[in-house]
C-alpha cells in the first residue's frame, strides 16, 4: 500500500512539473538558468582559438657540416639551410620562437645560430642566437651537444613574390667528417598574417 502511494505521489509530481513547463515556459527557463550559470567577464573571457592560430607554422629541418661554401663536400665551419622557410607572397611571418641543437666534434663549440630574412620595410634582418656551452654527448663518444632556445617576436615579409628565411649554424672550427657527421637541427615557429 505504501509503495502504491509513493508511486502516485511521484507520478503527480512529474505531471505537475510537465504542466508547469508547458503552461509557464518562462518560469521553467528561469528555474533552469538559476541552476546553470555561465559567468564570462573581462577577467574570465570565453576561451577561443585566436585567428592567428589558424595560420600558425612550425618549420624544422637539419643540415650537416660537410659542405663548404663552394658547395663541395668537405670539412666546414658552417651548416646552412637556404632556404629554411619560404614566406608566401602577400604574407608576413610573425616569428615567435626559435630552437636549435647541434652535435659537433669534441673540442669545438658553436659560435652562433643565425637566421636571416627581409623585414616588412624591405631591409635585411639577421638574428644571432647565442648557443649554450657544449656538453659531452653521452650517446656519441667524441662529440659535444650545444643548443639554443629563444622566445621573441620578429617579422619576415613575403613581399610581392615570396621571400626566404635562411639559417646558418657557425662552429668555432672546421668540423671533421668521420663515422658520424656533425649536424644542426633548427626549428622556427610563428604565424602568418596578410601584408597590408
């Protein structure tokens, strides 16, 4: 008997809630909105994906120290990626970070990680990123590892026909080629915007 009364009570309550929702939808809406609150303020805005994230780029590549300036194979004190990245025509690359790592012969060090490109005004820009001190490689006997990592903001213009961003890694001495070739791995990231 008690179960029957409870079922009738629950059914009546469900019917009352349904009729209230149908006959007074604003009241039902107010009740639901009181239970669910979304508070977006200037201090706590709605999370969104920025439009610049839709044109983001990350470019990464490597080069060996086994090509000299004339392009022939042999010991060299630099490792080049020309072009490293091509900025499309009518765009400007907003470069936000650069990282690099080089594996060199023991007894040598990196002088600099160098990035060159043309800026929005047409002038040539060159970034010289400082290397970390060389650390003996635990995996490769007779080699040292050095790196760089920088967050910054710089602009490379694509101009009317597109332009290249170039990379050069400079070591303190000519790197000798043995069973393992010294190399650099370099990465740039940022995003593209339309050039006004």
